[in-house]
C-alpha cells in the first residue's frame, strides 16, 4: 500500500468543479477516478463518461473525436496509471498535429480503482509534464495547489494546443471501487447527437 | 501484391475518410497513395491499441475510418479491440496483414493464431489472396456497414 497522501496536493473534486465551471462547449471525456465524480457534478450534452473503457485509451478516443471535428475542443481526463499504459498516445496526438485537445492527467501515484497500489511511474518519480513537452505538446502545466489551478484554468484552456495539464492530487484509499454506470450505448448516442448539432 | 493505387481507389469508392494504421512491409507501400489522396486522411499511431480507440472517436464524429495493422498488432491490441467493438458497440472495419500466410510450412506463430483469434472474437472475416479478389473486400465492407457489424479483411502476405 502506498504511503499517506501528501498534504500539499489538491483534492480531485474541487479541481473538477473548477473545470466544470469554465468548460463552456468543450467535450469532456472522463475515465477512472474522474469518471466516478464528474457525472455527479456535470450534466452536459458534451460529456462522455467513458466507463467501461480499455485502460489508457481515453486519450486516443479523445483524439479521434478531436480529429473528426477540428473546430470542437476536446478535454480528456486520465489517470497517471492510464497514461502509462498508452504513453505513445502523447506522440500520436502531436504527430497528427491535433491542436484542439487538452489531456488532463490526474496524478495520484496509485492505481486507485484497484485499491491503491503504487504505479511504476510513482516509483520512478516520472516527470509526465516533461514527457508531454518532449512529445510536442505546446501548452504544458502542472498544478498541485487548487488556488493555482483556479487562477490559471481559463487562460490555460485557451492557450495554444495541444495542451497537457498535470494535476497532482490526493490519492483515495477508501470507497475506491468504480461502478459501471449502466451501458455506455445511450451515452455515446447522446454525445454523437450533440457533436452533430454543434 | 496489392498496390497502393488499387487499394486507395477501392477505399475512396467506399467513402472511407481515414486510415488509422501501423503499417507492415506489405501494407506500408500503400502510404504514398494514401498520402496523395485528398479524400483520405492517414493517421499514424504508435501502437495498435490506439488505432481502435482513435477510430472509434472518428466514428463518433461521423467519419468513416478503417483500421490497418498486421496480425501481430491484432494480438497486441486485443483489449482495445474488445472495448471498442463489444463494450462501445462501434462496428469498425479493419484490413489486417496476414503475416506468413503465403508460406504454408512457416512455423510463424503469427500465422498460426491469426484466424483462431478472429474466430474467438467472433469477428466476420475473409482472406484476400491477390489483387483479383479485392472486390471481395468491398463486398465485405458493405455487408458489415449495412449490418452494423465489425469486420476484417485479411491480406495474405509472405514474410514480415
């Protein structure tokens, strides 16, 4: 089991609430821990709760949506464990010159939904922001403090893309199970309809 | 060997909008034809699992992608394929290089497991052995489109 949460990291739900308040008409795709909370605080036609997912593929799904509609901004929230499973997706986004995408990585250092095992990234003290920068992301920012995220959120989401935001958050060890919120088909239909009407 | 011009003409006739791929030595020579076709956007991914999810995103955006990879990529990308085709129910079509198919005595395990894996996934597939059989690809694609079914065309290949 990983060590106790570091006190200086921000909590996930308040960070999500800030995002909710400024997201405007951006698609928001949530996976893993973000998918647990986002549907409770946001009910937007351009939301996609990507559960069940293939772990790590949220970034690639988001890229496809972004490429299909270059005028549509797309935000995807992934965990650090998920990102590690699909690191190449950072390169794929930049290689295909996708600028209308924001990848937010929720870095809690653990595989939260399986009970809190430490990720290899945490063990290696990986610098995910540096990886994104090296892959070619134009806007890269790291947030540990909620006030810093709140102060920068609107500007950073409007900065040139592709954008990579690293949120360092408290890990959660209790009530960690991620329930599947019913079949994803209707949620896909809703998103598809919202995309075609934009 | 199927040349790039033939496959590009075919895909254009099927109104395919995107090719999402990791090429192999048989599919790779198609690259220039794809790049020169304004109707088709070529999307290169780093690992084959990305191709399924990325193509799913394109499909949600009402585009018409085709996934391309070698059988080895099919094996690697299994969980992404499972999620996209069977959890999300997005009926993607894939053209997959059938490594070593043309070498019947080959010990290549990529040859041995290709069709059993597709059968296990219950994905309708067929094999195109030569350019004269390309119309079968079009028929299969249309069949899958009309029936909201995923589908695969295996392209017979020699070595890697």
